[in-house]
C-alpha cells in the first residue's frame, strides 16, 4: 500500500487549467481516469489527509504509485478524452458497466449489394441501419416475421444466399412469399434496395403515409373487383398494425428522446434507458455497475451518457433506431457541470441537444416508468446473484478460507446497533443460512441497561443476551448443564422481539434461539469485534467465530489481530458479507425509526387540551415543523383548517411556555440537526446520518 505523499506533485507543478488525469499503480497500469475543470484543484483534493477521503477514493490513492495529466483547451475536449482513455485502458477504479453488449438489435445491412435483415449484437458497423436494442431476440423475430409479409426483404445468411443462387431455387421463405428471392433474380438489385429502404422507413416511425397508401391500394383493388388482391392488402395492413402495436405511443408530440434512470445502493447501480422515436418506445437497454469509485447519481448519469453516446454521431431521427443522438436527453439528475456535457452531445449530433430533468407532464410520468424498470433491474440482479447455488457456495468457501475456518459457515448471524444521539438505542440480528436470508429468524433488541452512544457496550449486551438465550434453550433440552461462569437469566431476554409473532410451544418446533451460528458478523471494527468476543468468552462459548466488517474500507476484522483481512473487491465472499451487513443495518434502522416516530408524537402539542391527532398533524403539515409553528402568530395558526382562534391562542401559549429542545448533532458530519429536519426528513434517507458508529 503506497503513501500518496510519495508521488504527490510538487506545489505549482500542476496547471490550473482543464484536463484529464491518470493514476497508475506500481506496475504502470492505469487504475483511474478522471477529468477536471481545474487540474490543480482536483488533484490537490486527492492528496489531503486520507481519513477525510471517501473509502473507495482512499483505496484508489493508496493503490496508485504515480499520477500524470494532459492539458486540454475546453471541458468538452476533456470529456471526450476521458471517454477515450476509459475505453482504452479499462481502469479498475472507474465505473464499469456490465451486460452492455448483450442486448440484440434489428439490423439492416445497407452496405451489402442485397441488404439483409437480421438480429445483430455487439459493436455497431458502418453502413448498417440499427433499430432497438430489444430486451429479447424473439421480440425482433416476431416483428420481422410480421413485416416480411409486406416488405419481403432478404433475411438469409451469405451461405444460404450463395447456395440458392447456385442451384437456381430460392429457400422456403421465397416460396411462401416472405422473401422477394433476389438470389434467383426475381427482383433486381435497385428494386430490392428500395424495398429495404421502405422497411427502414417504416421501422423508423414513418408509418402514416405508407399505411394510407396501402389502404388506398386496397380500396382501388376492391373497386376494380380484384378481391383477392384487396384481401391480401387488407391482411398486409393488419400485419403492419400489429407490428406497430408492439411499440405503443408514449408521447403524443412525436418526440425523439432518450430517457435515462438510475437505481442505486451503496455498492451497485442499475441504469435503464428508453429510446423514444416518433413518440414510441423503439428500444430499451440497461446496465449494472459496481460502484468502485465515489460516485453519486449525477456522476452515474455522466458515465452513462459517455457510455451511450461515446461512439454515436449524427441525428437519431435520421438514423431511425436508437443510433445517433436525439433532440432531448432526459435524466434524473444533471451532471456537474451540465453545460460541457450538453455541448459535447450537441457536437456529436450536429445540432442543439436539450439535456434536462423532466418536471411535469407525460415525460415525467414516463421517467417514473423508466425509474421503476431500473429498480426492478437492480433487484433482479441482486436476486440472481444471491440465488445462484454455485455463487453462494463459492462465497462461503472464500469466507472460510479468509477467516481460516474449518468448515464453510452455513449459518451466519449479523448484529448492528442504531440510535439517534444516544436515544432509542436498538439492535438488530439477521440470519443467513446457506447464503440466503432467513427473515423468520430475524430478531430486534432494545438496549435498556444504559443510555448513550456506546456501541461497544451495546454490542456486548446484545451478544450476551442472544447467547444466554441459546444456553437457556440447551438447558431446557438437557444438552447443557448450568455450570458455566455465567448462567442464562430469563429476565434479561424478555425484551427481545421476534419477527412474525411468537412461536407456539404446542407445535413442537425448535425455538428460534436454539440454533447456534458458525459465524457472528458485527457491523464495526476492532472495538465491536472485541466486545462480541468478550461476551462469548464470558459465557464459555468457544465454537462460534466472530468477525467485523468496517464500513470505511470494507475491512474484515478478527479478534486479536492488529491488521484487518482484506478480501478482493470482486470477491463473492466480500459481497456476501456486505449484503449481510447491509441487511442488518436496514433492519436496525427500520426498528429505530419506528421507535423514534412513536416518541416524537409525545411533543409539545400533546399538552394542548382539546387538540386531537388530526389537528396536530394538520398543524405540522401546514408549517412543516414544530420550530416554524412555534414562531407563527395566532393569525397564521388560524389559517389552518379546523383551527379556531381560541384553539390557536391555546396552541401559541403552550408552545411559548414549553422550552425548546436542545439541538441534536449529526454524529457523522458534526452538523446540527434542525427541528425542521427531524419532522420533515423523508423516511427513505440513509440511516447512517442518524447515529454514531465507532469503527
């Protein structure tokens, strides 16, 4: 692990201009590429105190052994050069998208003498018209099968085409009317190319004129009493309409736009893109990425734009499919800064591109649909990774090897502590068996023996209570005699709350605390691990291994070791430990928030006589917080529906006589949590900011 000060550039050596920089490791490999409006300011931020850096940024600068940069004229040039270098060097600490090349597209090979319609994957080729991408290849084949009735373009491979030309007989599609058979000369090369052009125009959304022309031909054939021809044209119209129904109109103004949505957690992010051409969804694609660098939603959007349009040029409307750059790009958050990215997109398109966040109307509603798809894609990715038996087995084996366990830990229990400024201290216990969550085994604890922000004492108490209960269950079954230094006390576990209701003793099923884990994981570093090990030693339990997963650098700590165990970033074992830890954190935060919401109801408004719950909520909703309500006048309080003047005076007097609560401090940032934040913060915010962790 290198010291960043060993390769830090000298003061004044870094230019104060736009540019792109590369970090290299000791072997000369590029491990990170970034761009900056000011190279001096950006690079200086990497060489501050390492404890102030984001955990993944700290890992990157300690892995690197050198830094170099290239000066450019504008931020747009920096954006282009950054994309080129990321594509060339594939740095390990940059955002990497997976599954990008797995989505098939409908391709028309206009660069061949007789254009061919086919399913195509991989990088785009010059002279080929692309439509899509589609989620599944069968969706392309269904669409093509419908359109070949009207546009009998060649679909066969080069080998089949050559063979048919040699024997003088077309393939089956030529006999059933779904190919114009250019291989045997039934159609000339110019006519077949014109047919392929009509196919591309229809796929590009120029359907109205062609449908009207086809309908007029059908009517003319019927007027001329050519009923067989009219019937065929009728069937052709029906086939085209069925093909069009597969891409429903989502925007009434025939908009050409790409909508990008991001769903993310602390470890991974899923990106979903909908390609809308002519108001219809013409294609969909998605990526999943590991967050190997410190990125937020705006950064992920910028990386997605680079990935999506880095190799694209020209107008998306003229290209017909998802190729090119559309007039509008709708995103959940704008890159910082947004102007260079918008200019870069405009340069690639050749005309102005609108890069914005939709605020209202149909586009905002469609963005919500794309967002739901991104969330489902992330959930599906996690489910597939967790449900794969081979992957789970490998993860357990990696954990056993890293921790030097005799066998794979088939049952893992993880514990986490949560509180708000030392109030409502709670703990969670989650259980994973064979790498899968067993939610019926989850437990939650109230820490009542003391109050305060002492996670170490809280962890000791929780581990003691859980395993005293385990020893008590063994005593009931006769598997353990109470000759240990500390015997289990029933009263100390009475506050433990099972999930899903109590267990019926008449069923004969084992009690939930009767099963010991092979591995106990605590959310924290050396202090928490030492407290858990001490609790087990006091109970005489030696066959349960303990480790801790520290959030700062994802280090695995074991009792008695001064140095942590470092698992590779791509390790399935580390992924499983992270998932177990995050699940324990989620469960603890949910319980702590439920307790906090209950305690917040007993505020200053509870002392106002005659003020019920409905009017309390109306007051808080109107003013946003108790602090603003306390500062309001009687006349302003009277504006709330259901509040008369006498009640308003009573409320104002009660709040004036009540002493304001001492400000809370965010233990993660040191900032004061205003009363507005306590009352109005949405429940979806990360719980890490509501508690102090000693790692």
